[in-house]
């Protein structure tokens, strides 16, 4: 039987979707973790065509299939295990955003932890440089430790992105990490120099490929393209690998597929994808810098206002996660993130609106709304806004207007005072730890401005009648 038929047969003999918790493969075996052993036909599994053996007859079994073939059978097995309806619901832009979320959202805890560590280390260094705290060996050791651990995540972010992208694009995760690692290797510059020599009859083009005078201007250079290059490279890897799996004989699969996939995708990544992704990345960073540092005051103000005003609706729609790749790209390219501070002003504005609504709710006797706000404000101040959003903002949708205006005003202040984040991390008050030391004070001032502005706009734009109508709707 072919690989799909074998997977379907084993899937049924293991008790089907409701009885299978996990399926994965090693070099020769399909490992299946089961819920109920009574639903499994162990004898039939042993006798199944192309099954070489069965190890274990409990909840954790290993079905010996052989090298090469086992990977293909496992992929089909996992396709059966997944809910096909859920997999195919989203397509186009929505599907693309979902895939980006699946790649980058798992990285957020590490980025936040690393950012906080580097932020604390920066604060300590500033305090020492300003003679606010005395320098000493234990304190310097703490700074060194925080810096090493923080850089452990951020320095190798492309590798983590490559592994996650391979998981989402359904190809070998170790090869995905390899593509991410290629982008970081110093040897890329050595290859660029040798590769450019092939075009010595075209000196101008040769210098474009590798510029010995200004290496960073070279088309092929370590770090070019960043996470965008990794994403494209791993996507191409997945296409190559999956095509090879379908056309290479099972007994040669384990040798030929990883070798050819890594060589082809790696070469394409270095020679074509990194230069093109570098140009794209440079364009995105240049665009952000132009908008944030424009000499045209209206452009600069509009940039800050839009970032702040639109962020809360983006959070509501789940679209904010699609911005994480841009944060990572900017952090990896220039060492800071310019978009985060204006966007975080939405948190300050949400708090300001809550303060205004609380007193309006009190005046009309809306005790349940008062209770929601009192319970949600402390967590919102610390950066957890979901209780306040779902308890107050969403039930009274008009509040998005004054909140947006208040956040936009705070965003303008952040842009004009050049508030820059050193990492991606928590919001509102705790967000100060992720700002560059020189930006911390202005970040806090921006929060106050957005909060006060939201109080004022909510006070004048949201009437007591709206609060009263919400109260009556609950009674």
C-alpha cells in the first residue's frame, strides 16, 4: 500500500482522532501516544503490510516502518489527526496573518524576557554612569549576567524564527533552523567575496555583490534580509523538501532529501533571497524612519496619531500580532523599535476613558460598570487590558472614538520626542522597562498625556445617556 493508505490504516487501528494525543517520528519509527488502549488493535498493527514491528503495547507505542518512509507516513498521519475544517477556514490575507502569528507569537515570551533583562541592565548602567548608584563588582556581575541571557534570545532570533516557520510550513524544523542560522553566519561575507570574483569582468556589478570598502553596502552580507529573508527561505525550503518527499524512493529519502533541500534552499537564500529581502527590509525601515523623523510636521504628527489611534481596534481584531515581524525586523536591523511607544499610548487612553466612564456610571447608578472598572483598572495599569476592553470598551463601542483620539495625542508626543523601545514587552506602566533609558521619562509623560486626553474627550463625547442605555440593557 502507498504511504497515505498505510497512514489511514494505522490511524484507524490506533482508535482514530479521538484516541490519539500525539504522533511523531524518529529515524525508523512512528511514535503514537494514545488515550485508551482498549481502542487499539495491536495485533492488526503488527500484521499490517509495510509495518516491520511494534514496540510497546501500552499508551505509548512505536510502530517500526523504516527510514525515509516513516516521515511520509507520519506526515499523512498528522494530516488525518488535524481538523481539516479548521485548517482550511482561513485563506488569503487572513490565512497569511494566521501563519505569521503561529510563527512569531510563540517567540514573544522569550523576546519579552530578553527585553526586560536588557532594559534592567541599561537602567543600572545609566544609574552608574550618572553616579546615582556606586559601581561595584556584584552589580557589574548582575549587569553582565542580564546582558548575556538577554542577548541569548535576541542574537539568535533568526534561528528561532526559522524553526517556527518550518513547523508552520510543514518541513524539517532543523533545516528551518539551518536557514535561520545561515543569515547570521559571518562566513556569508567570505562567500560574497569569492562569489563576486566570478564577475570580475563587470567591476561595477562585482562591487555591488561585495563592496570591500563598505561591506555593509554589499548585496550579499551577513544579516541581510533578517527575519524576512528567513521566512522566504524556509517557505522555499518547504516547497523543495515536500516535492522531493513525493518523488524520491523511500529507501533513499532520508539521505537525499535533507541534503538536496538544505543545499538548494541554502544557496537560494544566500545568493537571491538575502539580497532581495535586504532591499525590502531596508525599504520598510527607511519608510518608518521617514514617517517618524519627517521634516514635514503634518506627516510626523499623522504618523504618531494613526499608530496610537488604531492600536486598540487592532488588538480587538487580533491584528496586532501581525506587527511583531516588523518589530523584530527593526530591532534586528537598527537596534530599536519606533512603533511600540506610540501604540502603547492606547493603554493610557483606555485607562483615561475608564476613569471618565466610572464617574458617569456612578452618576446614573450603573453599579455593575463601576465594579468592572474598579476590578479592571489595576491590571490595566500593569499592562493587562483585556478585562477592561471586554468589560467596558467593547460593550460601549462608541468609547473607541475618544480612546483613539486620546491615544493618538499621546502617540504624537512620543513621535516628536523620539521615544524608542529597546525591545518588545509589556504595556502601560511596565512598558517603561522596555524603553531605551533616554526615552523612559518621555514614555511616562506620553502615557499621562494620552490618559488625560482620553478623560477629557470621553467626558465631552460620551454622554451619560449612553451609559444609562447600557445599564438598561443589562436590567
